C-alpha cells in the first residue's frame, strides 16, 4: 500500500505567519509521530499520537506549536507566528501501534521562514 | 547531555571495504535500537533494528549491541557507492513511542 504522505513538500512563509503541515499515515497505522530536522542536526521529536490522543506533548518547542489528529488518520501540525528558527524539515512517521517500534517516515515538508 | 552519540564522521571507505558505524547511548533503560539510512534530501528509512545483545545480520548489514557498554554499531560489508548516505542511530526511551536520534554519521563509499 501507499506509504506516509506529507503536504506540502515545500513551504516558504514570512516571519509571523501561521503554517499548517499535513501528514497522512500508512493505512491501518494507529500511531503517528512528528519530528523536525534542522540542517546538520539529528531528528528532534515533537509529538506523537496514539489514535487521536497525544499523551506526550513535551517535545513541542513552544506554545506556538500545536498538532491534532482526527479520525485516527490525518494529522496537522500548526505553527503560529512563525520565526526564522522554525525553518527545518518536518518529518512525519507512523507505526502499526504505539507498542511497535518500527516507524516509517514520510518525505517531509521543508519549511523556510523568511 | 546528549541522548545518543554517534561518531561524527564523515566516514570515507573504498568500494568493497567494511564500513563501521558506532553509536553510544546514556539511558540504560533503552531496550530497542535502530539504524536508519538517509540519503541527501530524502527521509530516513529503517535498515536494521536490534533488541538483544549480540549480533544481528541482514544481508550485508550487521548490527551489534552491547547493553553493558551501552554501545551499538552497524557494519556494512562489501560497501557499495549506493551505500553513501547519512546513517542515523536511534533508541527507544521510557516514553512509549518516542525515539531518540543521534545526529548521524555521513558515509561516503568511493569507487
């Protein structure tokens, strides 16, 4: 079946604007994860969902970041009042369920804040 | 304190050689360890995972885990130019579902 998909693939925005990033997990995967990767850095965990619930939000960098998931499928990561330091590749991954460690990544959204 | 440390690289090996990638971690509670390969401009793809001490082989790849030394490695035998990528080491943590990644080691295999 299809893998994890993300949209848009690229997003350029002006500082102070809000952005929404979308992730569509592999069909049947109940767990969904958001990471970000800045240039030359490893992956930074942001948040995960089991179903529609996000038990651990401690990875979100600030209160400008929020995420939701509806219907146990598509998730949206929203960044309000974007800052230049938000520029990164935002990666989404999914796994069969939260107890399954194997995570499959989407292609990412490259966010550039001018 | 970094969660996962990887040898910084870049690592350069000739085609046909063995490439050795190393990773250390600080949390003794970690149970599962993963190696992801990331080509430039692409997303990470899982190539190996290991739970038990010892070696795990899959084709040209061998993962080695030593929990006492908090050390995990990836050996790539008969390296090919197509193996040139950044290799990310990851471990699980006390929070179910959360993985901790190292910064990655860039590998170049030259013909």
